[in-house]
C-alpha cells in the first residue's frame, strides 16, 4: 500500500513538472500587458523602457497599460486577471503600502506572485535656494528653532516623497508641515516657484533645476552615496544614522501563475535589465537597473511593510 502511494505521488509530481515545463515552452501565446501608473511619470517611463527591449525577447508585443489615480486600480486589474503570465503589474511601494492606509480590495501578499525587483531610485532632499541652509544639520537646526513654520511638498499619501519626509520628521524630531499636491511633478514645481520650501524629489527631476540654481540639493535618501546623485552626501551621514528611503519598482503576476512561467518572465526581464542600453536609459532618468530573484522582491515588500507600518502608526498617517 505504501509503495502504491509513493508511486502515485511520484507520478503526480512528474506530471506537474512536465506540465509546467510544457507551459513555459509555449509561453507567451499572446501579447503581454503591463499594467502600471498614469502616463508620463517615472514609473511609466521605466515600464516602457523595459517593454521595448522585452518584446523581441518574448516574440510577442508588450503593451503598457496606464491607469491613473490610486495604486489600487492597477493592482485590482492584475489581481483579477487570468493567472497565465500575460497580465503583469509594474508598480512601486504604494501597491503594498496602500493597504496600511486604507481598506483595499486586494492583499499585496496573497493576491500576487512576485517576479522581480526591476529598478530602484533614491529621493533627493531639495530646498528653495532662499532657505538659509547648506546641510541636513542646518535644516534640522532651523526646523527646531521654528517648529511648524517650515513646509514640504508631496503627492498622495503613501508616496515615496511623503514617507521619506515623514521618516525625516520622525528621526530628526522636527515639526515640518506637509502641503499636498496631485503628484510628484507639481510638488517639485511648488518648491521651484517658492510656494513650498522642501521636497524629497525623485532623482530624475532634480539635476536640471539644481544646475540652473532653481533648487538647492542637500542630501540623498539612500543609505550609501548614490551614483545617481554624484557628490551628494546621504542624510544618514549628516546626523541621522540609519535613515533610508528608497523607491523600489517591482513586477508581479496574479497569484497562482505557474512557477515555470514566473521563472521564465524573471529570466527574460533580468536579461533585459542587464543590457548596457537599458541600464543607460534607466540611469538617465534616475533609476538603477536591478533584476533580482523573486525572493528578494517579496523579502523587500515584507521588510518595507514592517518598517513603514511602524512609521504610519507613529505619525498617524491616513489616506486622503
């Protein structure tokens, strides 16, 4: 009896392995749809760079499907899509942090199969040139001398700029007021115009303004100095040890997508991100190409969830 059960288990296992291998050989059998954020932002541009190189590798069109508004919109679409690998989600931390701020119709762990950490980028803390500070220590001293008088601009609750600023406030123990804008671009423009004083900007939007004297860059939010911000010190080394706030962009499939398909997509995206031309294009818009194993992406999601949930509770951050 025991031998029969063992034979049955071996047969089932072999059948599953064979079907997975066969599926990987026939995949993709239709165009790939990458669902992401609104058109024109950094996340959208990264998705398009990847899609352009990925399409000839897969032998199928790779279409970027832009969805504006909340991160829950693209997440819902992919969570409910057939789990065959033809519909993918490309998004940053708002997908897994939004459930910490409000009730969402998806679970970031249960409803998705992680594929790869595709790219990452630090934020850069910039100030309006008239603000009398030259370093993070100067900024902290000024904020403590005038509690509630300084302000920072940010997009929606849970965005990288918003959480980076709130982490700074928490660790520096300063009172800086948030001014909300509809996105990262208008939030940065507000500092350029003098409407706001600080912004934790995406790396790609800063160099031109700094060179023209419209903004003053104080620090980068990565734990170590970043080649994306050459010569700029970190916040951590200027008086806030351990400070780190990074925008990670991941690729996900619907839960229950066959492992062989996940592995195939992971491999092909990693090859795309390893090409010199793709690396260069991403670097020019302020992103480092990564292309990680799926385990690294889910480990990062879990670590980020723990880190930011603590901050969200401490700072009483709510959805808007």
